C-alpha cells in the first residue's frame, strides 16, 4: 500500500490540536493470546491513536483497520514539525467523510507490524532481544483478536463500524464473522474474501527477495549494522507495481526518461526511465520505515486468509454476521479486482444480509482508496452510510 | 516467455530426421557491426537452425524471431535422446501450421542471447575471456541487423514472412520498417510498438534482483563457481507471473497447497502453496539455461524499443513498409494487452497498408502463442495467411 503516489493533503490535522501516540499492554502473563496456530504470545503491546470524543453511550466508535504497511497514525499530526499527516488524513477528521466531530475513531497498528505494536522487531521477553524469526506465525484472526482486546481495554463494548481497505478489509470481514455481536456496520474497500493465486505469487516473489538477501541472515539481522534493505526494497518495488493501475503509471510516467530526451545506452543505469527511478525511490523510502520480518509475517497472514475455507463457505461465514455492509471496489484495481468484491456481495445476498455495493471508477488502481483525489467519491458513499447506521441504532 | 506451463507436444520432430545446430560467423574484422549506440561489435557468431527445403527461386523463406528467452531451436529434436523438442514444435513442421513441406524456416538465436549467438557470455576476442559487462549495449535494431546479415550469408534476398511473438514481434516490426524491401509478410503476435510503463517496471524489478545479488559482482561472475542464480531466478519468477493470466493460474493452482490440506504455520516454508512451488521451480530451471548478463542486455533492448519514437510516429514508420500484416493479440494478455496491437493496426490503416487483425480468446495470457492447446486457433489464421501471401507473390 502506498500513499506516496499523489501528494497527501497537507492541511493541518485538526483544529483541536495534535494527535497522541498511545499504547496498551495486553495479554500479559498468565493470560497470553492463544494464536490460531496453537502457539501463545504475550504480553502484547498495542500502539493506537484515537480521534474525536467517545460519546457517553459509547455508541459512536469507528475502528479503522490498516493495510499491509500502514500504521496507527491514520490522521492528524503528532506535532507541528511533522512533515506529513497520517495516511488517511483526507478522509478522517473534523467535518471530513469520517467526521471526528461525530465519531470516536480508533486505529491501531496491527499485530506483527513494526510501528509500535508487538511484532518480530519487538523485544522477546524470554531473551531480552528482538523476536526475529522466533516471532510466532500469525493470521488475520489473531490480528482481529488483538483489535478486540484493545476495545475491551478501552471499555468499549460495541463499535458503530469497522472500516478497512485491502488487508484491512480482510480484517473487517474476519471481525464481523468472528465477533458479530460487536459490529454495527462493516466497510470493506478494495479487498476480497481470499487472496487469489496471482496475489500469492506476487507475495512469494517479495518474500523470496528478502530471503535471498544475504544480509537477511535467516531473520537474525537486528543487531547488525547492515540490514536486508536490498531484499526489502525489491519486495516493495514489485508490490508497488501491483498497487497502481497500468493506466495510471502510463499517464504519469509512460516512457519518459529521467534525464533529458536521449537514451544513455548504459546498462549500468537502473533509473533511466522515470518509472524506474520512481520504483527505486519507493523501495528505498520503504526500508526506512518497515521491517523485513514484519513484511514476511504480514504477507503470509494475507496469503492464509480464506473466509470461505475457514467457515465452510463465504455464505456460511456470513450467516453469522449481524452488521450491514458497504462493499466498494475500483474498476482499475487488478490486485483485488471487482469480481472478488462481488463474491462477498453475492454471499451476503445469499445469507440475506444488508449490503450496498459500488464499483468506483478511478485511474489509480488498488491504491485508489488512499489517494486524495479519489476520497470525495468514496466519502459520498461512506459518510451517509455511517450516518444511517448511527441513526438506525438510536 | 515460458514453454513450461502446458506440456509441449511430444510427437517426433519430423519424419525426415533430426535438426542440426548450425552457426555462421559474421561481421569479422575489418567489417564489424555498427550498433545503434555507435559502438562496433565483431566478429559475431550466429547460431541458427533451418527446416524444410529452400525452393530453387528462394521464395519460400520464413524467418522466426524468438522472444526474450527463446533460442534457435524452434522445432524438432537434435537427436533421439533429447527429451523435449524445440519451443514451437507444435506449430512448425511437416504438415503443421508453418508447414516445412512447403516453407524453408530459419530461426536464429538473437544477438545478446546465450544459446550460441554472440552475447555477454561469449569470448571477447580482445581479452580471451567472456565479454561480461563489457558487452556493448544493443537494441532491437541491432538484433534485426544481425538477422539480415545471416540472410545475406545464406544467399537469401527476400523472405516470404517474418514471424514473432512478444520481443519477437518487436523484431518483426523493426525489420519491416528498416528493411521493407526484404519482407513479404509480417506476423506479429502478442506484441506492441513499444513497451508500456508497467512492462518497463517489471523489467526493472527483474534487473534489480540480478544487480543486488552479491554473486553478480558487477557482471564479472563467469569464472566463479557460484553465479548470481538467486537474482536471475527471482527475475524469472516475477516475469513468469506476467506471462500468465490471472485466470489461468487461478484455474490451475488457485489456493491449493503443495502438501496436504492443512496449513503448516511455518514462515520458513517458501513453497506452501502450489503456485509458489511452481514459481520457484520455474526460477530454478531457468538459471540452468540462461545467463544473467544476457537477461539484463535483452530486457533493456526491450525497454528501448519504440517504433513511433524512432520514426516520428508509428504511422510514419509504417509508410515505409511493403509487407502485408497479420496482427494477433490475446484477450487475457496483460503484458502486451490488445490495445497495443490495435495501436499497430490503426497506424497500418492510417498508412494504408494491408492488415488483418484478430484478438484471440484464451485463458493463457501472454504465453498463449506458445501453448500447444492454443496453436490450432493460431494456425487457422497463420496458415492461410502464409498461403495467400505465397500465391500472391507468384
């Protein structure tokens, strides 16, 4: 997932000040989280941020599930020096599509991540060193169990809505099936009930890039001066291509050269075309903020997710849900193409659940739900959907 | 390009015996090839194979231009022990779509390759060692100039048709524009007048994989026991995904696991899903037959190709051609999608040239022109087109 393709809204975060990094320690001994694999993990630190005010009846909570490489910093700024606001700042805030004057928004870094929530780069209490490859295998269900534990910790019983795109959408689907009593509405963007073979294939290439970097050292690279940045950057480069539509990179870059109009006839140059330069830049920026072991862990969690397999069929899974649904796909998204969203919608209809579906037109491919220019269209669906859900529950 | 997705026709090559590896040495001093970059290269050895019999009037020649990782061994077997026949054996042979009872077929390994024609792994006569990264930068035009020099060497003035898919199709386009007097008909399969940004992006990822393999050693790995096989295999894995359609890998592999029905919850396994195992297998097989420096050289030649840029516009380029055209695309090809073929066709129409266009339906994506099951459909277009061209020229 990338927010770098278009410039993010640079307006100030909110009139009521800066957003605060918060964290909670959950699953402390003797009550660790029992993972889907059967292993246990604890304690688990969860990094999260909140926006707006929890209503006295605690009925205005919206939980945001971030995508593969996102984090808890979904909107606003931590301080005035912060260059860029949170990754969905154009969508969440006072008066915005998810209006923090009305709703209390929670976003947490997911389990296995590397932005404050326990993951492979966190300290293993048994060794005093980072978990590294000893970090247990996790699934989307484990990630969602931690979201629910954070709600418990915050004293929140039910949420008005859970919202997520891509891997975040998978968390939403798992959540409403696994803890149906807790969720009023589910908003699933650019996602699917399972990853298809092509998606698994691209993830496999990314992981291979990391594994084959000699600096990866079987995952024990934390104490080293040099980290497997070549491999991780390469994984990001290939993933990044899948986040963009063919149309959008053709329009933005086409065959334009990085320097001048003449070919260099130099095989040593890796950035002769602008699209190359852009991908290298994305790869190099990514390694500054992301951990290779987290990338392995979370892409595998994505591969494993299969709602239908876990519950017999997707319709069987949905027979448990109580939420209403808003499902949105993008016509140029080829990583989670529209037929995958339609599979969700058909199963919801079969299970006689309330669902609204829309395929939005966009040039931006999978990343469209993160692109500022595309947010008004998305907001025009999400905002009234949330308002209706809220008023229907009064 | 891959011929491994479906089993290749295993019928014997031809009733009249085995095919012979041939080679010619061209551009010997003092007459080296002047490359598009301005550099010179010579002597150049060309590995080629021929099928059928050259007619007394030398008017039945069909030249096959292979794709990125193909070779001169286009059909038949070299001996009875050879496990697999040439890469287009289902298409070329006695009584087949390109009927070697009627036509004299020539296929040569392209300049910069690694299957007998001079390329980076060939001996540099100035040093007595492989060229390695000292091999000059080459373009599609240089490749086609060597094809033409081979024709001269064989004493052949004109060809009935040049045929090629993918990178081979680019050679066909360059050929008919650059040496229009020599070609009766052009058959362009699953190709385009230029590589789009997404194609350049995937090539850039493949090259990055090679460059970042420490065993690559700036291209000077030939004397070493270990070669940059991790990088080259990774480049092949990502390219291979682009050769297949989403639909075909979903049908063949979907989410099937390699061993049993149960997840292993083991992050160390890189081949838990069948699609992963398949890609790793493809990568590992590829490095047995291909050279990393050739991969860099030829993908860059592909990136550089831009027929319109070189001649003002594609229609301007085509104002020079004398051939008739058969242009074929595949509906599930997303590497060279149908609009790219249509761009060729529109320019030919604008230039008032004779063109037949067909988008074939296939599940197999870009590789469809190489897949045995798809050859009857392709043959039903190619075979009469060749026959008409031949009879019209009598």
